[in-house]
C-alpha cells in the first residue's frame, strides 16, 4: 500500500521518471495491491466459511462486497488520510470516515443484501434478521477491519519514507561538512609548504628544485587521490614521507627526524590526509622555533584490524611550549578531530600529552 500526498509533493522532491521506470513501478504496485486483496479475500472467506460451514457462499459474498470495500479503502488512503489525518486534522478525519463507513454499510445493508446476496447466494438460509440494525452494526465492524489494516500499512510506509528522507538529509549534511573540512586542509597545507619553499629560495638553496618536484607530487595527490572517500594506506604514507623530506630539506641539521612504519599495509584503506596534521604540527611547533637540537619521532604500527600513529616532538624553549599549546586548540587539530568524529565515530581513540619538554599525540584507528 502507498500514500500519495499530492502531485505537488512529487514535484517538490524534484523526482523525474522515465517512461520505462514509471511503467515498472506502476506494474509492481498493481501486483502488490492485487496480492493484498487476494490474501484478504482468501483469509476472510475461509474464516467466514468455517463459521457458517459454507465456503462457496462465503467467498461469493466477499467477492460481491469487495468493490465497495476497495472504494472505501482507496478513498481513505488517497484522500482522507493525506488531507486530514496526515495534516493532524484528526476530528474531521474520523467524522468523515465514520460517515463514509456508515454510507457504505447502509448501501450494503439495504441494497446489496436484499437484492443481490440474499436472492442469489442464500435464498433459503438468509432471513429478515439480516436486515436488522444489529446486522448493520456488524457490517460496519466488518468494513472497519479492512480500513484499519490498510490504514496501518499506509501509515507505516509513510513513516518509513519520512525516516529515509531524514536519514538521507543527515547523510547529505555530513558529506557536505566533510567536503568543507577537506577543502580547509588544502590551503592550510599549501601555505606552510610554500613558506618552506620561500625560505629555501631566499637562501638560494640548491634544494629548491627538488622541493618543487616533491611539492608537485604532493599536489597531484591532493588534487586527485584525496578527492576519494578512502585511499590506500601506502599512498597516504608515501605522502607523509614526501612531506617529511620537504621539511628535512628546509631545516637541514637543525632537526633529527626518526620515521618508522611497521606491519603490513597492503590492502588497507584510510581517509585521505588524515595523518598529516599530526606530522605537520610536530614540525611547525616543535622544530620551527628551535635553532638546534630539535627532534621529531613518528611511529606507525599497522595490524590486521587497526592503525596506531604516535607523533612526538621536542619543546626545548618557552616559545615552542606556548606555540604547541596554542596548536592544541588551533584550526588544524580542530579540523582533524571533527573529521575523525564524522568518519570513524566509535572506531578511533586520540590521546594528547603536553609535557614540559615534549609534546605527543597518539591516534588509534580501527579499520
């Protein structure tokens, strides 16, 4: 069963149908409705037939009454319910429904029974008692069964459609937010990398061409691979290695970098540019303020079910310490935490340790 609110509702959803698709849906609906009414007639025919011990007459009576019941059901589903019940005009709905049921019951009681059902199907067994007010009330109750069943089906379907629409809207909002957060990463990263390149060009460093080449590789990853929902873990790690190489060219012997990656990464997928903010934070706020003796430790362990990332950096001066604490509430990590909530809700753990002389961040992601 299906509730069709109005043609305007269909237009508001922006749905477009091709002719074959429309025929297919219409055909399926007809089959569903036909199946429902077949089951209804069989069930109540058997029920009433077992009661009067005459299955033939029971089925024939159900078939004769069927057009009246169908008319009432479809009028209720496609007119009364959308116009009154679903608009929360409950009193009007029940008043109109009771009046309509009374009219159908009277038609069946004083026209169908005496002029068709009695003379054709039960001329000897039917009596005048069948035309009493008691029989009229029984007819109304009998009609009420099918109206109630179809109304419940229609309401359940309407509720399900609303739930699906709400779920789709929520998903669309999440996807839009993720795209916005990902878009923020690109200019943030480019700004820092171009600063590094600018420093090298000022020094007229021979490493500048290699920086441009690695930056080109990073740009290729950002523009193409990073647009996907997930990327192979090996590509993400290669991206981080290129970034580390760029920073090592920039800082030279001022920084000691230790990068380790253990475990099998083949076949593992991860959201793109999810790990970089930790590494970027370590260099930007743990190294850039130091003149010598700076260090960064990056350790990645991969198992069959999870990834563990540990990033540590030194804080050898008050300036570095204050800068790192500022970063803990900066746009980079705020962005990262929000992406983790959207992409890995219930499947990640993030721990941050802000000590006097070092800063550490540990991320655990379950694949």
